[in-house]
C-alpha cells in the first residue's frame, strides 16, 4: 500500500516537472523577440573599452576615439583607404585655403548641417569646440599633450559659414592635426561650462542610464542609444543612425544599428566570432587566432595597413650606448625578417625607418645598416675590443602586461638574432607595464623595446617625438643633435609636400648616422567578419568606420 | 581584520614600482599637468596623511575616486558586485550539491568501482585550471554544439532585466528626505542579479537568457570547486555511516535515503559547511580567472584591470569588499552551525 502511494506521489511530481519544463520552453519561444532583420543590426565584438570618457577634450584612447568619430564630425577627415596627409577630404568644411606664410587657415563650412537635436551647425560651433578644448587643457587630453595652445593663436568667426585659424607658428601638418578625433565638434548644449572659465572638470563623463548626456557630440552618422559600463569597463553599447546626419541622403550610415559587445580577452572574442555570436571581431585577436581563421571558410579576414610601430630604444646617458658605433653595431644585428615571420607569422612588416611604410616621406634607411649584417656588427664592436671570446653584453628590457603584442616572443627572437652575430650577449629582463613606465622616466633601462600609436597621420608624429631634443624628453634617452632639431623644425613649419619630403629624407639619413632608436616592425591591422559583411576599410588612420560597414542582404 | 588587510594593501601597492599619474601620460608628459594631477589625486601628500585621509573616508562610507577615470570607486564596485555575487551563488550551488551528492555516493560504495570513479573525478576537477576547463566547455558546449553563449553576461539585443518596482523620488516626502539627489526622479529596486530581476519583471524569456549566459561560467567554477566537497563529504560520511545511531536507524526499518541524508549527512555536514565558508574565499579568487575567461563583468576583472593601472583607490576598495564578503559568509556559516548542531546552542 505504502509503496503504491509512494509511486503515485512520484508520478504526480514527475507530471508537475514535465508541465513546468514544457511551459518554460513554450514560454521561451513565445517570448522570443522577432526583432529587426539581420541587415539592420550588426553586432561587433572587441576587447577594447572606452578608457575614460567620450569627450574629445579628454579622451585619448583608441576605442574612445573610434566612437567619438562615429558620433561626431570634424572639419576634415581621411578618405577611406587613406595612406597619409594627401588623402584628407572635406567633412564639415567644404573648402579651405592657407596663407602664403602658413599662418592663416580659412575654412568654408558646409551649410544645412544639423545636430541630432535639430540645431543648425555654424562657424560659432567651430570656435566654441576648439576654444573649449584648448582652454580646458585637460591633463589627459590630446590638446595639452599635442600642444594645440602653442600652435593655434586664435580662431576667428569670419561669417556664419567661414572660420579662420590664426596660428602662432607655421605648422605643416595642420590639416592632419585637425583631422584627429580630438578636433570633432561638440554641441554647446551638452558641453557646458560650469564655472566662469573652462576647467578640466567640465569634461563630459559617462552618466548611467543617459547615453545622450554621456557624450557632447551630435553631428556624426550615429547617435549613442545605449551605453552600459560596469566598474569603469564597457559591457555593451548601441549606436543608432542619426536621422539628422548630413550624409544620410547618401545612405550613410549603411547599417542602422550597431551593437558593440566587449570581451575580456582575445580568446573569448575569437570564440564568439567563430561561434557566430558576433558579425565582426576587431581588436585584438592574437596572431594564432588570425592564422586559424584565415583557413576558416565561414569567416573572412580583412587585412590592412597598421600605423603601429615598435622600435628598440638605446639609453645614451651612460656607457656603452653613449657610443654611436655601439648603437649601430646593435642595429646591424637585428634580423627583422626572422621576427616578422616567427613572432608575427607574417602579420607585420619589416620596418627600416620610423615613418611607416606607405606614408609620404618614408625611406628605408636602416636597410643599409644591415638586416642583419653580422660582419658589420663584428667590425664595429672589434674597435671597442669586443669579439667572440670577449662578447659585448647588455640587458634588454621588455614589458609583460600585454600592452604590446607578443612582447616576450619579440624579445626572445631579438636576443637570438643579435647573439647570432657571435659577438653579442643579451640578457633579457621584463617589467610589467606600469613599472616599465617608471623605469623609462628614471632612465634606468639601457635598452628596451617600445611602441607607438600615432596621434595624427603625418610623418611629423613619427619623427618629432623621438628625434627632436624637446619632443623626445618623454623617452628620456638623452639624444640631442642640433642639426636634427633644425631639420625637424623646418619640416614642421613648411606646408609644401615636396619640400617636406626632402627634409624628411635628410632627417632619416641622419637618424641612421646617429642610430638613437632602431625601428623593428610595423604592425598590420586585422579584422575578422562573417562572410556577408562588407564595407570594411583598414587603412593607416586606424579609424574603424562603423558607418560604412554593412551586412549584405 | 579588515583594517589589517586594508593597511597591508595600502602599503603593498605603493611599494610596487609604477606611478598611477605617469600612466596617464604615456607619451608627452607636461610637468605642470603631472603636478596638477598628482595634487588632484592627493598623491602629493605624505604617505601617513594619505593613509589617514583614506581611513577617514572609509568610516564615512566613501571609498574615494578612481585614479584612472575619477569616478566613484564605491559606485563602480557597487555596479560590478552583483555579477560576481550571482556567479558565486550559482557556482557554490553547483559545487556543493554535486560535491555532496557524489561524496555520499562514494562513501556508500566505499572501495568499489563507483567510489574509484568518483574519487578520480574529484581529483581531476580539483586539479584542473579554471581557464582550461572554461575553454574546453566553451569549445564543446559553445562552439561545437551551439547550445550556450561563450561569454558575456546577457544578450545584447534585449534590455537587461529590471524589476518593475521603483521608488518615486518626486513625492513631497522623499524630496524633503533626499533633496534633489543627482536629479534622479526614481530608483529601481533591482538587485543586479539578472536571474532574480527577470523573475521580478515576470519575463521568462529574460530569465532563460540570463541562465543560459550563467551556465558556462558557473559550471566551470562549480566543477572546479566540487572536488573538495567530494573528498570531504566522502571521508566524513564514511566515518558517520559506521556509527551506532546509523545502524540503529537502519534496524528500525527507515528507508536508506532517509538514513543517509536525514541522519548521517546531517551529522557529517558540519565540516562540509566549514568548507563552504572557506571555499567562498577560493571562489572569489577563482572568479578573477573565470570572469576573464568568460568576459563576465564582475569584481575579479575589475581588480586585475585596476592593478595594471596602479589605481590605488580602486584596488583598496575592491579588496575591502572582498574581505567584507568573506567575513560575512564566515559569520553566516557560524550562525548556521547553531541551527544544524543543537550542542552549539547550549
């Protein structure tokens, strides 16, 4: 009797469980959102995150700039597929001219352009945006970092649609400079002054639950519809087409909604694109992941020019690297091809100067020093008494926080390539990123591997911060050459391309003669997408143009 | 306890090389701007003063401002904590239920093949690294079978679960009480635990979605932690099942399930409960790896990120919260003792 009751009870429980499961499954499918068709929405995955905020006056990070450009617009921009300053095109300005002394730049503005809230854009907004950013002088921001206040003396509103920039110095790369994301226009309604003058605290920060108040832009192809941040890191973001965008009539943006998913590391990002959870994976996938995906027939891998470079810094403050020929001996012993083929599996390019490949002014000057040329290394070191029995020994430092790609592997291959000369011994030492910054400032590392992302796309940004005495103080390598300083000053002050290119050739020749810094490689940019994704442009600007990417029907 | 922990963290992170201010200026550092920021962050004060300022802030419930993005550390931790808590709860449920069940089965089948299989399973799960198991599960259940998402906390195409209840701050009473608090007109009474909030919202679709996203991370962490419970339950149950009162219960004709779970397990449970408390600390450590593997936006990832930026205030704040959490769990375990073992109440 008892057992029959027990069985009966179990049957009832079983039936209830089955009913709950069926109800759950039915409920799940009934409540499945029908949602927009695939082509209206594109899901992108990244390991990046907005570092601080989305204010052009403050933001100074890759992803922050990417979103700023999608939400806003500047006077000029780069043509998709750009290789350098010669590819600058009109954006909010339709036309511009420069005075013969290079001190006055006049821009004619596009008419009928509206902010997302309907306010019409005019010349006062240009003045407002630049004055705000310069006067705010945010310690984090690009305006202070790049010294805008020393370049721009005043901004004059000539009439409603004409604005003039009066410069303090003739500045050749001026157009490249203002094509940067930090020069994107702001809407005075959202970028307000809280005191009687601009202060760094006036920057616009993330406001939970209010994406419009979290950014001061409004002239770009997209508006920010959703932005969720947990503990200072982005978790999800949604961009929706701006109906007031001036290019909307031309079908820009191509995709109405962009959803951005943020991943903690490259392996989860790789799994997400392989699993079809996202349509686009951009920054940062590992070399191995990209290699694997190149053979995946369900995915397409997009390759483009990278603007990122890495180089070897040599501390000239102390012996032995205060000797030019010792620096040259080390430079001649670097096997770039080995690094590119083994560490990056071909996903990078040998770099023989600081100016990236494809940019005007680029000249492969370090190729003549050796690639590698071990005989030269031996000859140069022999003068100082170093040979196969008495080897030249130094310590090479590299970072271990993942700030640069494959740092350990790079250092290991670099060590092997230099030691193959038979007269050099390299001791490897590592530091995590924050500690390396302190060591760099203290000048305690005799040789270290470092990297550079450009602030603006011009040879100047690859030369002045390294080779000019005043510009190179941040690296603290103690390199100074008056002739070099003068050449750089001339190149910066000239607006004629041919003259600038000649000057940059001379600068690069002198760079090999002095060899304060040895370029190693130039990274390539990669994005992985599903097969139907089109409109991806990976050029030297490193801008991810959300507004051009779409999923084919 | 917390004070000692706080002091140690305060000193240790400052001993590490790396300067939070200089990390803002990777390229061109303007000396005036550097000094201005150092002053703004209070880093120009002597160490002892920084310490007492910080302590004073803690007692006022203020964890300070992040040195990376100047936002409130308290708010950042508050926004990340529910994710870690939800992961911890589900992982612990999986670890404890699986571990205890298998431990009991092993003890009953002592030295028989079933026991050996369970023991090997326990050792393997205990020894396996979290990130490795996570990747295996991602590749099989996520990529291979397409059953579960490989990362993130919730489906990005739908809004996150939010409880329908909120406090209206526009009433005369609340306006008088909280004068124009950040211009917020209402506060949602959401817990931040998505499974719970979706039930409050009454949205079964969101509930299932949040469970789907929870599956892989909690299963990974739960499996890794279950090994300890298997071993502990097995050895304790083995002893208990041979005691006289168990024989007496069996002699009275009670069903085996009731003898095992109703009598024997209750007696063998105290050491297991202690382990639950201790494992919560391990779980938070494991959460750092799990959260990174599954891009789970919790406190574990927050700490790792902030260590890289030498964000002193954020690291201190997160460590305090972890410390408090472990203390609260330990206290709860002690209170549960009394409930489970009447001798303690005497």
